[in-house]
C-alpha cells in the first residue's frame, strides 16, 4: 500500500501538468503568450496547448467593439469662450500584440489624444460654428485618432460628441437670442397675415366697386333706353294725331305751375315764350270766330245768287261770342301766370326768402 502512494502522487502531478498545458480561449478573445518573458504567439479562440512552466499568458484582449466615454473636458473656442465637451468613442482591437506591446495603456492614450485633438479642432471655430458643426468635428477627430491608433493595433470605428455645454451666461444670452428670434418670426408672420388680409379686403372692395359700377351702368342704360322709347312714342303720338298750335300752347301753359314745385326752387325765370303761347291761344280762339264770319258771308252770297240781294250787317250775337271767347282765353293765360308766380312766392317763403320772379325778355 505504501509503495502505491508515490505512483498516485506522480499521476496527480501528471494530470495537473497536462491540465496546465491546455488553454481554452473563448470566442472574440485573444491571449498573448510569452516564453521566458518574450512574446511567442497569440492564442486564437478554441482549444490551445502551451508548455507548462515555460509559456504563460501575458495579456487577454476582448476583440469586440468597445465603448469609451470620456469625461467633460474644457475647451476654448476661437472667440475665447470655454465650453465643456463630452465625447464617446467606439473602438476595436485588431492586433492584440500591438495593443499589448506598442502602448502601455491604450485607454489613457486614446483619452488624452481625444482631448488634445478636440482642443486643436475647436480652437479654430467660434461658439456658433462649434454648436452647428458636430459632424465636421466628428470627422476631423476620427481622422486624427485613426492615424495615431493604427500603429497601436486599435481601430476607431466612430467618434460622437455627446454634449457641448457653454458657460451659464452664454446659455442665458442664447436663450434670449432664441426668444428674440421666435418673437421676430411671430411678428413677421403676423405682419404677413395682416398684409394678406388687407390685400384680400382691397381686392374684394375693388371687385364690389366694379360690379356696382357695372350694375349702375346697366341700370342707367336701361333707364335711358326706357326714356328714349317713351319720348319716341310720345313724339310719334303727337305727329300721328297732328296736334295743332292750340293744343301745344295749352300744354305749354299747363306745365308752367310745375316749374315752381320743390323746396329748393328759390329763383324762377319766366320764359319769354310765355307771351307767344298766350298769343297763340288768343289767336286760336280769335281764328275760330273769324272762320265763322266767312262762312256766313258765303251763305249770303249763295242767297244773293238765288234771289235778289239783301243788304244785312254783321250778326251782333256772333261778334260778341268771339270777343268773349278771346277775352276768356286771355284771362285764363293771365290766371295761369299769376298762379305760377304765387307758387314761386310760396316756395320762396318755405325756403326763408321771397324772391320775385323775373320775366325774361
């Protein structure tokens, strides 16, 4: 039994040595192997064997894409304003040997390189351009980092600026500027609305005025056509009935009182044709008396032709009737003139003045 103990110990040692010689590397991992302190090789994912006691694993790397968020760093812009910029880096180790032996601490190196590059890029921009040129900053920063970290076995996939914080006073000024810009745009929009409203109202008023003028024009044309047709019919009726001077003179006298009608008639001129109209009426009635006298003489001549002539004088009854008719016509004319003058006086009295009508020569 005692002789079997060394064999058991030897077997255990052999098993331990065999297990120490086996290295299982997970997927997307890389192990750097050193032999007596010198880099020998990099173990790939899977089952790997090393020499126990001679080879050792120096560094282990994760080959997946990593995210590094730096702390906010103060950066001075071109217009001498201090802003705090927070960046986010997406990187990936492509060469585990270079990442282990070319740089002592690649995370710290990337952080410091990011800060110095940001200061160089932001230093050539003012605050407004810095706030509006994030894509340009990202592109320039990624270019510088790729060029430098390539020899470290690290690839910078993406660089993003997470936040740009200007000083509090600048924030207040920017907020005031934004409010002023919004108020300006609101005022401009309100003014544009007022202008459009006034333009539309003016267009509507113009269209309304045009339509009203066209309506008035059509109405005036229709009224004029109606008056023209009425005058034409009256003229045709007068000529068709062959009105004589008596009727025209009488109608003329009938229209005289209407001249004094109306509250605004304070001055009335009696036309000179009034005397002529009165004469026409008088002559008309005198003409009737004269026409009756020749007919009587004709009858007497016929009687003389039939028998012996009988000398007789004018009939007193017929002469007196003609004279009376002429006198009545003259009196009617004078009364018409007197009535017209009375109407003028009454109209003048209503207006506050009593101008005397004048008779034109």
